């Protein structure tokens, strides 16, 4: 990747898919929602409690977008009262390694920034 003789097309071939991924995962809340769901299926109220600072309105909006991008599925159970549960799709599970690498990088970055050096 550090080859200085790459051309514009090579650069675009890297930039475009990264930009596409970031467009799907953008914002403050999508990754925390996905992370919450990696720990198991959740009802709406469970996620709202587990993700500090998110409003019900924002959680609802983000879940809809994640559903549209096939990362999350919404299951409605015929019960009284109606039970709605959210889970990661198999496709959403493919983000596991990406999130793990972001976590590792974030830990290293925090240590670097917080160190007095």
C-alpha cells in the first residue's frame, strides 16, 4: 500500500469501497447498535438502555437504516403484548472482524493520545 508509484485508479479502487462502507456505518449510533446486537438479540427497550445517550427516535431511525442495508432484522412475535426483537443478519455478522480491529486500534490510539510523551 505504500508504493509511491500508484496511479489515480489504484487510489480510487481503495477509496471507493472504504467510502461505501463508511456511508453504511456512518454516524454516532450505528456501530454501537451493531455492537449491542453482537451480544445477542435485543428488544428495542433493551438496546435503548444499553446504548447511553441514544433517544428512542434516533434508535428507531438507525434500526430502520440498518434493516435497509440488510445488517439487522426485525422479528415481530405474535404475543400479547406484541414482542419485537432485533438481531444481526448473517451479513451483519460479517462486521465482527472489522469491529474487533477498530476496537484494537481505538485502544492503542487512546493510550497514545493519553500518554504524556
